[in-house]
């Protein structure tokens, strides 16, 4: 067992980067990318489970080279031997100090978008002479690869959805040719990676299947913001909403957001415009906002009783990092 086989060495290399994957998913990826090195997927899975310590107490002693980690050495461990844990939180994304007038749009859900509402939001941005745009998640719906049960009577075409999304991104870039555009991953964008993880893990690390490639961020000069990064516009925190694992769905999502963050924060995800303000014992004021969507208001999955509304946000920042939020609704085709 102390001798490291070729198969074991291959698994070690994959574990350095992909240890977070389920054992079977990782085994399929290893097997498919190393033809001839493994008899079958189950052999690769067995070695992966061994490396993860999932094959019982007896086998766990083979996880680490016995010359460096023995039972005798374990008995001599002290407080000084506690190693630093892994911090897997994504770093905050801080917008440049020079950005002062930002349009925030979210939950467009192409191809289920509301074209007149999206146009109104972008026209408002032009009127305000914005210097940046934040697409705050769920720009594309990715329904064809979601884990939800598909309606057999609804025609779905992922290729067409991607083409339409690229077209609309190109229109936004043509309308605002000289300003930064940021694209934050929402939970719907995450469905792409989850689909590959479950269905085709061998494609996970191929750039051709990354969202930035499929939507041509490079050509459009769009900056990508990862799924769980919190954004900071001066002293204002911005998230899509899926980053908070517990739901905010309530009568007032902004109030629930305040109870969870206790910091001035703007959220999308809930398709509802709301605001909540509280002051502490010292008179310091904190406000949270949720913004509306730019998609269909009565999608099948939400039902006819959904409380969604159309909306977006316009942010202004001062040199000292303070900010103003204009939480806009679109009612009867007009920005309110």
C-alpha cells in the first residue's frame, strides 16, 4: 500500500484541484481523461474514496506517507501543531473609486425577459449619464439545463438562448460603448457549472464551456464577477441574493435582508422592490433594498399569484464612499 501506483499518482494530481467534487463525479472525470490508466470508473472511484478517507478506519492510515505521519508521531502532537484551516470564501469585489453613477439591472432571465422594461431601464441610464452598469445576476435563465422538471409542451433551445443573450449584451455594449460593464453570476448562471459537474465533469475545466467564453465577455469588454463574491460600491454592499443560503422571501425582503446583514445592502433575486430602514441606539442609520426584475411577471414556475414587479436601481456615490440609492419601479411602461 505504501507504493504509489500510476493510478494513485493521477488521482493525487486531480485531488489538488477537484477534491470538492463528489467522488463519483470526480472518478468519471479522471477515468474519461486518462484512458487506459484505470480498468473502469469504479477503480478510479475506489482510489478517490481512499484519498478522501471514505473507505473506513483501517484504510485511513494510508492517506499520508507513514514516514511523516505515524501513530507515534500523533501521540506527540501539541497545540502548536494545529494548522491553519481553509478559508474558501470568495474575496469581495470592490468597484473603483472613480465609478460614481451606476445602473443596476438584474433578473432579466433571457429568453423570458421583458423587452420594453429592459429598454426603459437602459434609457434611464443614458439620461443619467451613467459611468458603469452592473448586471446583478440571472441575466440568462438557463432553463434547458436546470434541475427543475421540464414542461414537455414548452420548447427549449439552449443554443438559441445563448445567441439571444449575446445579441442583447452586444446591444447594451453598443449603447454604452465606453463605460465598464460588470456581469455578476447569479444562481441561474450557476446552473451551467452544476450541469457540467453532474453530466459532463470532464468539461468542467475547459475554457470553451465557461460562461465568459459562451457569452464572449472578452469581445464585449465585460468584467466577470464570481457567484459568491460580495460587491462593494463605496459603503454599500451589493449581492445577487442566492449568496444568503436562507430565503429572504417575505412580505418585505429588504427587512429580512437587514435582519441577516445589519449593513446597508442592495439585493436582487426576489423580483420585488422593497426598502427597510432602521437606526441604532447611536442614531446610525442602516437601509437595505431589494430591486425588481426585468423579466416576465407571471412565469409558470411562480404561479399567477406571484408578487413580482418590474424595476432596477440607480446608484450614486460621493468621494467619501457615501451613496444614494434610487430604487426604481416600472409601472405602465413608465419609470417611477
